[in-house]
C-alpha cells in the first residue's frame, strides 16, 4: 500500500492492518516524514517504510507496484474552517487554481502506480466541488474509451451513471459537510479495471 501526504492516516491504516503487510508512506516535507517515523515507533508499528518524495515527479520504478493507494492531497482546507477560521481570509482564487492543478497532477501520476484491480482513494479536507468531484471526473475522462455497456454506481447519491471509463471506475464517493462535531472532507474510492 502507498500512502501519500498524511502521517495520521498512515499509522491508523497500519493499526487496521494489525501491523501485517507493507505500507510505503511519502511526503515532500522531511519533518512530516520524521513525524510518521516517530508515531510508528511509539505505536510499535513495523510495517511502515517512509520516504521523502515529491508526488508530482513520476518515477517509473513504481509503475503498477501498489495494490492500494491513499492520496491525501493538498487542498484549500475549507472543511476545517471551524478549527482554522483564518483560512477564509487567506485563500485566493489564484491559489485555488494552483492547488487544483497540483491535485490533478498528483492523481494523474500516482494512479499509474496502481496495479490492475487495485483501489485508490482520493481524499481532501475540502468541500469544494472544484477540488473534489471535478478533479475525479477530469481524471476519469482523460482515460476515456467509449464503452456504453459499462455502468458505474455512485453510492453517495445512489444514481446510476452511464460510463465511458477506460481504466478507472468510481466505487464510492462521499462529501461530508462540516457541523459542530465533524470537519468537512471528501473521499472517492476508484478501482483500476482491466484494460
């Protein structure tokens, strides 16, 4: 399993896996890599290998290497406004455009690291459609090959959608809106189908 960009989720996944299997955790920031290592040591988790890597740089050695990938991509963070209210004053339309470009590129590159029949989860702490559903839709439609018989079911809204998907299909996607008890976030589970 590959986890890109989030330490807390990495150790939680390792605990769910009962410290069996293998997890490779990447982050571009050395302090976050160190934090994952410290948390793994504290929790006595031995299945995590950490690497300081930039997910925006494609590396051929990882092509179709992983069964599962979790992408916790950089985002505008609008789902956590109640904890970080200053976000709304600091973010700009230009920054949104830049971050969406980064999200799309990370998804495009890291999806190449997934084996056939593998599963990829794309996750943000944002509730903006532009950072979430729109990114997924564009990624799927850049891998397009018309197949009118294929149907994908979006569990989030229980609608059947006619699909023209070549190698990826949506298994489930969900947006959680923030409330007094919960932060807002988005997650989409994709499966890489046989070509």
